C-alpha cells in the first residue's frame, strides 16, 4: 500500500491510498480519483513530508527511535477524508447487503470467489467473524447526505 499526498485544481489537499504508483495512474486516468471536498477530478501529486526528527543527532543515528508528530484532521477535513474512504470502498466492493457475515465466511473458507465486499452485520456477527480470524473493517453508518 502506498499513500500519496494529493491536491485538486482548487488547492484542496488530501491523501490517497493505492496499491502502487501504476494503480494510482490507472485510477487517475479512469477519473476514479476525485477531491473529497469538491469532487474535482483534476488531481496532482504533491510532495510528502515523511518524518521530522527532533534534532540532527537523531537523524545521523539510524538505529535511534525517531519521534515524529502529525496533526490529525478535524471537523470538515476529517469528514472529507472519511467521505473519500467510504466512496473508495463503495466504488471497489460488492454490496452483499445483510448477507455480509455469511458471504465473508464463504470467501474466507474458499467457498466463494475472493473479492472485496461490503454490507450490514450486527455487532455479534462482527465479533464472531473476528473470533474466526476473518479480518473486517466496521464503519459507522451515516446518512448518505452526510457523505456529500
């Protein structure tokens, strides 16, 4: 997984997660990458800051644990990032509705083709899937209006 810092033609900055640089380019050319704030498809990569060391001594010592800090997005920026995540999941997965737990098990036990799925599951179903070693990502349900 590779993370690119991106910017749209309206200068909104955001992150994009891709399998590879080629995957990013393919999605960009297919107009699958868009700004989570304004839905603009005119996107470009911008330079990324990786980590900032506390002092020069830590930079020269490769085996030293380097502390770095990051600002977590808040408010509208956090919601824009969440919108982008949900839109990416929806664009790249199959909706199996309330059959999510059953379908996840079938995929895990090689009884159905491996693919990305999404749907609905109860808290108990999610716990049972995790107990079986099935990795899932549970997202809070939002009204569709909150994602626009």
